């Protein structure tokens, strides 16, 4: 078969039947596919657009100190962003938004006042001042820190009428030497130094004390020797009645208290303690004025006081722990 001068792609080959007649080709049927539609915004997308629109409205409204958008909430739709973009492209402003673009208002911005209910929501959050005038000029042994509770363990002494009569005789004589002396408001015998407890330690600490004190019996002691004391910092001076009998029982109690102190990594009691009932105190170190002749006169008053021997015979019935403004009693058996 001869090759013609036309390109091959221009040649068409016709099928021939057995007779030799040409049969025209039928075009293949075209398949129609549906035209893809743009995806419908999901509810979450519509909600997101609504939230962004609402947030922008709030920010713009608050920044100008005026009311928020006057358009109802149901007026926001998924096509808002498209409408606004079209309005910006044509130079038109959308009703309700044209005069309230953030940062483009001529009105000065205002800071809304904080309500009193919010300001007073947390009263007493300021650190208390260490005003000495409020507690007789006493100086703190350790600085105040929020969450720290000053803790002290002692045997309380309930003063009767006769004991107060003795004190009313002693104090004026002592005040001739140190006029600033004042009477104690309550009476006790210390079993520990003042230590600091964190608030969440208080209950475990008290429970440990109760376990230690559970086996101790009640006992009697005598406190009839006048003695002058100062605190470790020498910022306060005390007149006290020292224990002269029952010292061994006090040492046993202190031994158990010290065990609890060590468990909580706290300071233990003094190595050679002098157990006593404090009667009066003053600010500063007044030992020089009170010891010597003044001390002898005070001891004579005690010795000559009517029934002083029976009066100063005391029964120890409980141990008490004071932590901040909380009191915990541990009765002896």
C-alpha cells in the first residue's frame, strides 16, 4: 500500500465489511458527571464565624465606651464575612459598623470602674503590721509570715481568788523597783519554746502530742520560789514562781514533747529548764533592778503569805497546745 503525502495523523482508517462497503464510525457516548458544588459550611464553622463576629463587636463596643452592636444576635450569618469584604471593596460601610472600627473613633476610651463587690472580695489579704503598741510593746520572736502559726505547749494554771490576792501584794512591791511591770493575763508552765507550724501541720502535730501524752498520770507540784527570767532575746523580763517539787515529772513530759518536736524538725526545749509560773512582765532587760534586794523582799512576801504552802501546791491535770488562735487539750490520766 502506497504512503500518501499527507501526515499519518490526518489519515482515517475506515473499517470495511466483508462485502467491501465502508461503515461510518459512531462517536462514543459521552458520560456526564455532576458539577462539584462548593462545600457547605459545617455548623462548627458557622458557630466559629459567629463567635469571631461577636467577639469583634464586643471589643469595638467596649473600646469606645458605648453600647455594643445594635444588631440582634440572630442577624449574624455565615455570609457576614463575605458581605463585609464586598462592602470594603466598594468603599461602602456596613450599617451599624461603619462608625465603630476599633482604633478609629474620635471619642476618648474609658476604663470601666471596678465594682466594690470585686474590690472587697478578698478582705484581709494585706500583711498585718507589726504594731508594738497593740500588744504592750512586745517584739516578735520571729517575723510574721502568712501561713505560719506560732505554737506553744504548756500546763495551764487556773488562778484562784487567794492566788490573785497574793499577786496583788507582790506586784506593787515589784513596781517600786520597775514601775512598768504589768500582771500576766493568764498563767501557765511552759513545756516547749514558741515554734512555727505550717497550717497543714497542726492536726498531725497535735495528734502526735496526744499519742505521747496518753500514758502520763496527773501529778502535783509546788511553785513557791520567786525568780527573775528573761527571754532569749533579752527583750522581755518576767517575775515568776519556780517549781521546787515535781521537777522530775516535768522533765518526763518535756522529753516526750521534744520527741514530737524532732519529728517535725522543730526546736526542742532548753537543756536545763527552770519550770515556773510567770506572774508579771515588762519590756526590756530589767534584771539589774529586780535582782538583789528587791528579789529578797518579794520572796519574804511569798513566805509570809497566809497558807502559802497549800496555796502554791498545784495539780497538773492536762497539757495544752496553743497554735495561733486554736487550743487543743490533752487530759492526763
